[in-house]
């Protein structure tokens, strides 16, 4: 049973993610566990009475099988847990029931990206992209593109990147001045080092930012990773520098986090492709929760409310 579908008095069982776990004691001195249960539909506060373990704060982010009773406390939904255990390796549950996942065919999208890399005319850029995907591919296919702003779901980074690469392929045909291989390389790799910037849970969600992520950020981390890979492959320095420039400038302006402003045609286009895809996803996610004919609340990521014309 999804959390969103629980009504007072419902008995339920299923798999849920554990969050905000705390061991406490009642006024009578009896131990109990308070926590939040989370799935893709929402979260709910839960209490496990007369509980001494083994589940503890160290199990935050893990999946557990739970049976209990839905109720409410002071007008807010709450559940009383009767049985709880951590999920085991052979348990049959779907990750897509627990966390939001990208609305794409992820295996097909991954294969298409690799084929697109193989289609690059420039062998240096092609080899560099293949090397970077080899190093980061496992995480890249799973993690979100952001903690909450846009594409904040499992597979979000893959979706965000693939949509941008598709757009880049279109514009490479439209404008002959563009170097297709450089444009596709910069687009493919622009956010790749979010794999280093984020610390993710076992299910792939962003739990927090890494130390390097906070001190350097994914633009600097990405440029450094490209520089190292290019040196190892013997990539000509100019190509390495151009690709690093695209990564460092893809936020467009310093006020939006760019280390430098775009100064080549491919970098300029990349900054707009990134802005377009992030904005379209912000609109899409917020329109889902805005009834037709009404305005949303203020969306802080874009500093305004939006209208759903239906």
C-alpha cells in the first residue's frame, strides 16, 4: 500500500524507506522508535512501541518490510508499526515503488548515448568521452541531476543529459559553424562529476553533498577529471582546454555559478541547452501539482509562480 493511499484504520504491509530514525523513551520509561516511512507517493510519521532494536539511526536510508495500522495524531496522519525488519537480498520489491524514477527507458537511453558518442567524427573527443563514461557510467546511469531543483529522481542525470544531447544533435545540423564533436562532448560531460559532488543513498537518491562537492563543485571537479583523462590519453592540449572551458562555463554567468563566461560558440549553446532543459523540467514537475486554470505557489528555483492553462 502506498503511503498516499493509506486511510485511518487501514492495516497495511509493504516495503518502505526509513528516514529520521530516533530511539526515545516514554514518560513511563519504556523504549520506542520514532521514524518516517517514505515511498514514491510521500512520507508518514511512524511509531514502534516497546522497541529496543536492532533497527537504529544507522539504518537511515535503508528499506524495511513493515506491517502496521494507519491512524492519526493531532489531525496529522501517523502509523503504528506492529512488525518491522530490514529488507533482505532476496525480498521482492520494486525500487520504482519506493523512489521516483526518470520517465524514460534507462537501458535504451544509455545505449543510445553510447552510440551517439561512437558517432563523433573527432577521434580525440570520442575517445575522451568513452573513457569518462567508462569511469563514471555506473553512477551516471543512476543518480539524480539535483538534490531537489530539477530532475531530482533516480536516473535524472541520465535523462537530463540525454535530452540535452538530443537537442545538441539537432543544432549541430542547423548551424554549420558548430563543431559537432566538441558540442556533443561538452554536453555529455557537463554534469558528469555530479557523481563526485553528491553523496547518494543505496537507492540512488542524493543524501548530501560531498566535501569536494561543497568546496569545489561539479564544474571544477568535471574540468579536473577531463584534464586528467585527456593527459592519460594524450589528447591535444587545445581540445582538452576547450572541453574544460565548456564545463566551467555551462552555467552561463558567474552569478549563476559559472567559473567563466562562455567564449566559444559550442559553450554558448551548451549554457542555453542546460537552462532550457532544467526550466522545462521545473515547469513539468510543478504543473503536475497545479490544477488547470490556477497558479502554482512561488517556485523558488525560478523565483516566480507559474500558470497551468490546462
